[in-house]
C-alpha cells in the first residue's frame, strides 16, 4: 500500500495509548517534567504554537504531546505538523509518526485538520530554532515566519502558545551548521538550513539533523499560555512579534524560576 503523508485518517489511538504508558514515567521521572497553565488548553479547534528545542529527539515534543494526549484523551483529534524530510524521505519513520497523529507540514493539511474539528501543534521556528547554538538556548527564534498566523486567521481559531524550558539542554549544540547546510545544498533537497554538530549521548558527538540521541536528564518545564485570537485584518508580522514576545517573557520567567 502506497504511503500518503497527507492523510488524516491514519491516526491510531491504540498506538498512542501504548506510547503514553511509556512516556508518562519517562517525562515524570527522567525529565522531571513540571507543567502549568493546563487550564488554557481548549476543547475546540486551536493552533498550538510551541518553541522547538534540541533537534530530532528534543524532549519538548515528547513532553508537549504527552501533555496534550493526557488532557484531551488519546481519541481526541490532536495532530502535529512534521517536517517533509521525516514524512516523505524517511517513509518507515513517516508511517509511525502518522499513526501517532503527525502529518506533513503544509498550510493545506493544517487547514483540513482544523476544519474537521482537530487541534494542531506547530513549531514555527523549525530547524532555525531547534538547532540553534546552545548559548541561545533561552531565546525564542521564529525568524520572519508568519504562515502560522495566517493559518489561524483563515481558519478562525485561536493560537495557544506553549513554552518549554530546559529541553535545549538535552544536547550541547556547539555549531548550528549553517555553513555546512549551504555547502551540502541541504535546503534544496531536504528543506533544511542547519546541519548541527552536538555533544550528545551515547555518541559523544552527534552529526547532522537526523542523528537520534538520548536526551540528557535535565528537568523540563512546560507552560501553556492563554489563547490569542488574531483578527482577520490584523498584520501577521505584528501578531507574530506579539506572540514571540509573550513566549519570550514566559521563557525568561521559567528560567528565573528554575535558577532562582
């Protein structure tokens, strides 16, 4: 059977339930996850916008999806937008991700899911944020991207920011690999602009954006912020900056609480 990375009907609640039984003790005891703002998760269609940390196995994604599955239930239509490379070029991985509620990252797929009554998680910073140098670990990086704002405007759904602190310490990225990515023309064939080099378990040095690793056991703090409604006539760039600023404020507060 051919693999369609855009399908919405391949999500498997039974597989999600099985994974959740593993994720719950992992996030609770290994990552010592602390969460607040859970009351801000709506039961209606919404676009969750989160900061991205640590690359392919950054624990922010594990903590965020486990939290949403717990709050909404594994049968609730909660989807996450996944990178083209994972969904189309690593098809065995793509099939597993799709069963867990992932779909290829595209505005059309997100719009279809939202129109069907689902909730969608997106990481607008993408590889620019996920593979940033570790000295920038406490910075929200969204670049100039406004697609997520336009998506929420067209779909008429609120944006719910989710901020993770501590997840970028899961590996030490000492080079974001922007020059390497340009040399390899990575954007042309993989839609990636970073080729990170990191100190990570168990390899010592993890090379490239697809190398899996064991996250270091630093505590993770997750904060869900109040929903933001962006009017249809609002400037997407202005709305993005307001959302980025609120997320940065939350990240600063989480860092202060953790280190205080």
